[in-house]
C-alpha cells in the first residue's frame, strides 16, 4: 500500500513538473507586440467611428423629414418640410496643417497614446484623416513615408506661417540628385521614391524651374527638381 502511495505521489509531481516546463510564459517582447497591435487597430477604427457618427446624424435628419411627410399625408394637407442643415465647407478636413509650436504626434487620437514624433514649430504636415474625439478634433498626419500618427487640432493651424521654412524634401518618385540646378548637370546619386532629404535651400534657374538644394542620407549634397518632390 505504501509503495502504491509513493508511486501515485511521484506521478503527480512528475506531471506538475512537466506542465511547468511546457507552459509558455509571456515575454516583454510579446507584450510590446500586443500593445503595438492594439494601438494600430485603434488608429484604423477612429476614422471609421467618425464616418459612422456622420451617417447616423444623416439618418436621423432624414427620419425627421419622413415623419413630416407622413403627417402631411395622414392629415390630407400640406406641411413645410424643414431641410436638413448643410455642412459648412469650412469644416472640411484640411490637406495640410502647420505646427504653431512644438507639437507631439501620437499613435492614437488622444494624448494618452504613445508619442511617435515631436515636430518643431512652423512645420507642415500632410493630413490623411480626421477624428472628432471628446476633447476636440484630431488629424491623422504623415510624418514620413513609414510613420503616420495623430496630432491635436489645437496644436496646429491651417494657415501657412509667414516664417515657414522647410526642413526636409520628400521624393514623389525615383529622383536624380544632380551637381547643379538643371538636368544638364551630372547625377551624383539616385534616390528612391519616398526618400527623405535634408532641405538646404532653393533656386529658380533661367528656365523658370525651381530646384531644391538637399543632402541625402549618404551625406551627398546636390540639387533635385521641385516637381519631383515636396517640401515639409
């Protein structure tokens, strides 16, 4: 009996040890990956929530009109139908916003989200989305080709500042960086579409073309044609 009891205890201990060894443990990397995934999903959901809210408002307005018409038909008379309010064009999402002071770009549309980038004052950002939150309007902006996030509307302006100075040049397609400000000059380097170049200055040549003096990631300094790029 004693041997049987010892054998049972040994089996239980062995099973417990096996479960302990085979049970996966959460790692910090797993937690970080999960958090990043949640933030990305939330960033995708925010614009959709705004669209759903707008659609709900439109349905409610149309429901009021339908009820007015139904009442008119039931009473055999006429009724003045109040049209739904029109959207103010001034509330349309801007194409570009400019920082009025140093501002932070977050991974989601509240200040509690992770800060992706800090933008200096008087810098332009391309707007690719909008979300109306409890604290106001947030714009989804493109910091770079690979980095996109949210900035609060109170930290930016839709008016281009008089002292706006570009800090970088983004290529719209594969672009030659040349020794001088015409296509007659030899190419120093060819940079890929979406490359970020440091802005050094600009020049308008005799042909009326505007060229930007830039520095590439490799440290080469040269000129790129403005129509192939955009400044930020």
